[in-house]
C-alpha cells in the first residue's frame, strides 16, 4: 500500500471517529484535528527532520500528597516518567501521550519512534532539561543551549 493510500484509509477512519455520537466529544475533536493535518513535510516545519515533526517531552514525576489519586480515580502511581508528544503547530499542540513508565529507556524508545526532538528532565536532575536526539532540538518552543542527556545513567 502506498503512503497516499494508507493516509486516505487513516483519514477516513479519523473522520468516522470525529462524526460519530458514540465517541466522547474530546476524542472527536482530536480525531477531527488529526484528519485535517497535512501530510508530514519537512519544509513546512524548520524544526522537523525527515518529516518527523514535534517534540516529545519526558519528565520525572513524583506523586506528592496532593496527588492521592490520578484523574481516573486509581491509586497513587509510583514515581516514573510522564511522556507527551507535542506538535510545533501553535494552534493545536497535543499529539499523543506516551506510556507512564519507571524506565527512562522505555520512554526514550517510545519518543524516538515518533520524532528526533526529545527533551528530558531525568530523575537524577529534575530541574534541568536535556536533549536526547541526534542533535539539539531547535525552534521557538525549545529551551536554548540544552546539554546532551547522559544515557549511561538511564
């Protein structure tokens, strides 16, 4: 199947999700947004490489006394990495949330499957952002002069 044919199938499924009443409104909105996105084009976003746009943000989360339950009402989660893929589109930044994991290596694998721009706040230095891609991320949405992540500590 060609990329264009696959894109057509995906767009059709997204439009079905966006227009059915059996789906939560927030999910319909996200499906409609995803269906309206143009195909990846590195020339559109100067921060993208090989059509892989956006940034995955990975940060260590320690649940404090105010977080006795998560949003779904489940028991407090153990400390771990929160992972979120954000686009460079100023009108709609969220793309996908990654797995909540205690493993930085797992979080990095998930991130690198989606984009080359990865920013990490690791457990051992929660106050500092590091880059974890082939080169530092660029653009208005990234902190400048990020140091490289020492992956031997992951």
